[in-house]
C-alpha cells in the first residue's frame, strides 16, 4: 500500500485517502438526493445541489492535502501518513453526513456552528436531530470500510476527470459567500469576523454567583380574587415567530376573519415586546412574569428552577381551573411550569391523525397541524366548569409547513380561531370564553433587529372594552394583563424600558425603550450590533448584568 509510483507519467496509484474521499462524496450525493426527495419541495433542489458541491470541495481538498503529504513523507512513514489521512477523511465524512436531512432548518435559521456552545450542540443532537437520525454517520463508516477494502490497481491519468474536478472546485468557490452548507457557512462567517473584527465596547457578562437558599421565589405579586375571576374558559393561543407588523397587516386587516367578527370585544396591544427570541424562555416569561436572562438552549440547570416560581398556571389551578398545556408536537421536552399543569397533551393525545397534515423530517419538528387539537380543546372546556388551556401552535415553525400547506401562517391562525370560536359557540361556551392571542417572538435569525421583538397581543372576550393600547409592555406583563381582563381591573403600568435576550446561535442581548431607541450587544465580541438613539453600551451591559445577578440569586443553581 505504501509503494507510490512517483515516476510514472501515465498511471497513478489511488491512495487510500483518495478512495475514501470519493466514496464519501458519492454517499453525500445519495443523502442529498434522498433528503430533497423527502422534502417534496422543488425550491430545495438548488440549495442541496450547492451544498453537495461544497461537500465535494471539502472532501476533495482533504484528499489533495493527503496526496501532497504522501509525496513529501519519507517512504518509511507513509503508511502512518496514510492512516492519519484516512482517519481525518473518515471524521469529516461522519460529520458532514448528518446535515443534509436538516438542511431546510439550517436555511430557515442559519447558525454558525463554531459560535454555538456545547450545550446548544447537545440539545441539537439529542432533542432536535435525535439519536435515531444519526444513521447517515453509520452509513459513512460503512462506506469508509468499503473504500479501504477496495484496492484498485494504478489507473491511467484522465485529463477529463481532472477538468471536471477543476470545474466543481470553481463552481464551489463562486458560491462560497452564500453557502447553504452549514459547515462552509460557519467557516465563512468565522473568517469574516476575524478579517473585520468589531471593536469591543463592553466586557463580557460575568456568571452570577450561585444562590445559597433552597427556596425559589416568585414575581407575581397579584391580589387574585378567585371568586371574581371570569370568564370560565381562558385560551392562551401562542403563535410561533409572528411579528406585530405582520399581524397588523394580515390578521387585523382581515375584515372577514376572526378579528373582524369580534372587533367590538377586542383589545390590541400595539407596543408589546417579547423578552426572548426563543419559544421556551418566552413561554416561561409569559407564565411567571420572570425573564430568563439566558438563551433557551444554554445549560438548563442555569434556569430550570424558575419553572417552580409562582405562575399563572398554578394560580388558576388553585382558583378551580382545569389547566392543560397543548402542543401537537410528537416530542415536546420544553414545557414551562410543567409540574403545575393538570394535563400536558402532545400529538399522542389527539383522537386521530387521519385527515390532518402531519410532518416529521426532524425529531423536534415532528407534528400534526394545530387544528387537529380543536376537538380535544373544546372537549376540555365542555367537561370542566373552568378551564385554562395554553395551546402552543406549531404551524409556521419551519419552512416545511409553509411549503407543504401552501397557506400563510396568519391565514391558518385565523382559520384556527374561527373554528375554535364556532365549536365553542355550538357548545354554548363562547360567551364564557376569553381568547389571549400572543406571539412568542419574531425571526430568531435576526437577533439584533428590534422589530423582531415587537409581537402581537390580542385579548378578545366578553366585557373586554374594544381599544388599541399603546402602552409599552412585554411578556413580563402578560400575567397581570390576563388577570386584569378576567377581573375587569386596570392594566399594569407601562414600562420605561425592556431588556432583551437574542437567539440560540450567539448570545446577543439588548434593551429597547418606548420611543424606539434600542441597543444590542454581542456578548462574545463585546461589540454593539445595532444602535438607535442616544443609548450607552456600558449602561445596557450593566443593567443586563444586574438582571442576570438578580435572577441567579433567586433561580440559579443552588451552591448547597
């Protein structure tokens, strides 16, 4: 295996690393073709094709390096060099083999893999991708073994093959700046940051000291009067990734839809902000009134205790409401205040999946459309004198839903609410029902865009005074807003500002003020990502650190 014909001008021995690279490139072709066929989306053909080009470029570059190294090494160590090269190629093959099946998700939310921490990677592997979907890595191992087993004789030089390889490399190079390949994308992003480093304006946030008390506090100082609570049935409908601008244009502007029919009983909050750009931490804020100052996919040991804080679910349960968390996901590990729900329902609790759209190309996104849960939700209301249902809608969470259904997310939401209202009316329950329609956050890929934090909040129900409220509020005010609507009390005072936490890819945090002024900081670089108005980065960093320390003192890991 180590004899290389250095002097032959017409033939060349196929090195083990070259055989492995070629076999892995063929495997990538099959994986991309299978993933694209399963997506049934013609728009994904080009991204898969370009991503495959970059796979070939990665493998080809590694093979060329291996070949050059083999020529430079002394004959007595070439076997060891071949072994190192094969191991390196095999590692690359195992890593890149897994991503084609989640290429759609990467396109919807591009992530710099080198900027993500170990905690985010663990969650992606165990919860999002799922261990069972690592079969391409096993296939890559098998391909490597077969490539090593096949040991062809030296082959004649083929200039057409060389020309084809040069064309592939040229095409890959031309498409590098906007690569859909997550690994190439990450390299390009990292090199861009190195080439044009942003100036650090503030120091990195410091981890708060551990709490010394076993007790977990709360943040809902509400004078709740259980006997005065009304209506009897409360439906908290959480939209996925909808901004206020889109909601106002498409949902509120539909005179024939749910809002048009209930306009005289609807209160809309036009300056309401999400606290986090992740669903789980946003849901926690909505129910507890406490902001989690971490990204959702950080080590959950840093914030898990907040789920035991005083919360809306527990208060309503103590007031006699049957509480249910509903999601049509097949697998939903991120349930806020889990211990305080009477029931946690997922897709396995639906009466039937027949006739409903179900998708499932990734473990965490495997779900059935939201309308499939309507009969279950209405059944809960009919079976209990008082109910509180939080339905986390899944429609619109990924581009797969939109590509499959051909319906806009807000049009689907309107259909959902109209059907829910009609079903409740048939049961004689509509006049006893309160609808709280809110979005968790906006586009997670644009964590320094303040518009992605302004989200809709719409309260609809009996005795709700029709109006548009322009007070500056956030998810932290939702408990007080809900109870004000249920007891016909005054709304909480407007806020003077709100701290914000960005996406799961990079820890971006910031602050926004009622006049639209805002400032966002990338904690990794200490650089300001976006600024509007006379805002001071050091002040924002200090305010966020104060919140982080206060949260850690009450809800952080216990040092005892």
